[in-house]
C-alpha cells in the first residue's frame, strides 16, 4: 500500500520486483501504474525485449536520442520481464543509455525472475553489468516476492 502512495515517483527511485515466474510482479507493476495514471502521472510500460527492439530500431533510423527522450519524459517507466530473454551487447548498451538518461530524474519499476547476481548473464558481461547496476540500485527499493506461482496454483 505504501508504494501505491507514489512517493517513489516524486523521489525518482527505482522499484525492483524480484522472484520466480507467476508470483505477481507484473500485476503489482500494473496496479501501481494504474494508480499513477489516476494521479495524473505519465506512464510507459513494456517488456525489456520490446524496449530494446524499439531502441535498436530508433538507432538504425538515426532517431535514438529522440526515442530516449520520449522514454525519459514519462513520470514512470516500467520495464517488465528482465531475464526472460537474452540481450545482445548492443541491446545492453542501449538499455543503459536510457537508464542513465532517467537516473535520479524519473522513476522506474523493473520486474525480473532473476536475482541481481544473475544480471551479468542477462546482460552478457558480469563486470559491466555490475558497474551499471549501480545506476539501477541507487536510489531504489527492492521487493523480493516469495511464494508459489499463482498460475500453477
């Protein structure tokens, strides 16, 4: 309920919802996004794969800076499904350009079925991923959800 008060948006913090598939991470992100829209905030929500696909296309078309500005303008950016699909090094770099553009300027919610220790595998380079995690974890609230899958019930 505290997160639904949206104070994390005012503070431009990142929320991380972590746990195995089916435990409600995306549902929580959507519920918070609904509260944010009702409060008059702008929200953009997509999967990490969709985000990287859009950034890659914009880069190819020479519109990357414009696309990053578009994503950076939203009060809240929700990036869902981090860790479900592998990311190329080019995709990783594009994602972190966006993260850097939003750092301490706009709130984010990130959902993942993998712990931070595994993000090096997701983003292809453990050393680079660790250094870049700093931007995603400061300032941040990490919610480790524990429980059985609602879908497998």
